[in-house]
C-alpha cells in the first residue's frame, strides 16, 4: 500500500513539473505581449506630452507677444 502511494506522488509530481514549462511559456507569451503594449503606449504618451508641452509653450510665448 505504501509503495502505491509513493508511486502516485511521483506520478503527480511528474505531471505537475511537465505542465510547468507549458504554463511558463503561456505566461511569458502573455507577459511579453503586455510589456510590448505597455512600451508602445508609453512611447505614444511621451510623444503626446512633448507635443502638448510644445503647444503650451507656443501659446505661452504668443500671450507675451500680444
């Protein structure tokens, strides 16, 4: 009886470790896509901030010229 229990534990541990690489790959794929999207959004935000700052600076300058 004890040997059967040990074999079941070994099989369960083997199944769990076999599933880990697949799970890790899926998680890495999801995380990788999320990071790529976040980098893209941050890049677009930086461009928007620079544009907005330039526009605000131009308006500020024009207000003094009038």
